[in-house]
């Protein structure tokens, strides 16, 4: 499923809403999650999962072709941990 | 970093402010979106949200695990796990300043 299909499903379930409003609703939800992570905040959606940001320290990497050492700067990576309900439902 | 935790209530509030719906209906829509994403994944269909990221269902083989405390061997059944792959856009935004 891609975003436009998700929007269509929500629109079908809510015929009283304008399609463009459904688009805004879906976009708002994902933008809000991204915005929180950009601030370094966590997003916890019980049953579904939690998004957080993990810090990866700077390290010395290697060019796998030449074996040459290259410095890799520290960076922040988004992380998602599946919620308990969803994890269990995936294995029913 | 402010180190807050966003919840459904914050997503509901954002939807409420963005579109002229009641708070109740905004909350219901947040739930519907999460339910649709979950339902798709449970049925084995990956979910890709452009400029956000992809939720991918992976199948893991069974293996023999070990209780690290007792050293006892325990079978781990084959199972399905969910992984989130952030989009390039999200990764860049998170690292930009």
C-alpha cells in the first residue's frame, strides 16, 4: 500500500469529507511524526509502535574497495519499535 | 532537543488544527489511519509513505535461542517482524542542524 492508496481508503470510509481534506489529514499525521523526530522527540502510539531518534557516534569507516580509512561524522537515525499489539497480530 | 513524547492526542490536535473537524472526529481519523496501516501490514502488504518511509514485513526463520541467564536452549518459532525504513528525506531532515 502506498500513501495515495491509504488516502483513498480513508476517503471511501468517510464519504462526507472532501478528498483534499483527507489528503491533508493523512499528510498532517506523518508530517507531525517527522517534525517530532527532527526536534529529537519521541512519538509513542500505543498498540502501533514508537518512533525515536538514535545517535550514532562518529567513527572511522573504510572504503571497501581501497581499504582506505575515511572519517564518518556522527549522525542521528530514526528508529521504530513495533508496538505489542501489532507485533502479536503479525503472528496470529 | 526538547525530549518530549508525542502521542495520539498530539496527532489529533494537529489534525484538528489543520482541518475544520471536531476533536472527536479528528481522533477517529488518526485511529483509522493507524488501523489501515496496521491492517495492510497484518495482511502481509508493505506500506510505503512517500517522503516518510516504508514499513516492511519480514519473515524470520525459526532458530534455537538461548536464555542468556540460565544458558538453557529455547526454540524460537518462525515469525514475522516489522521493520521501518526511513526515507532519504526523513534521514536528511533529522540530520539537518
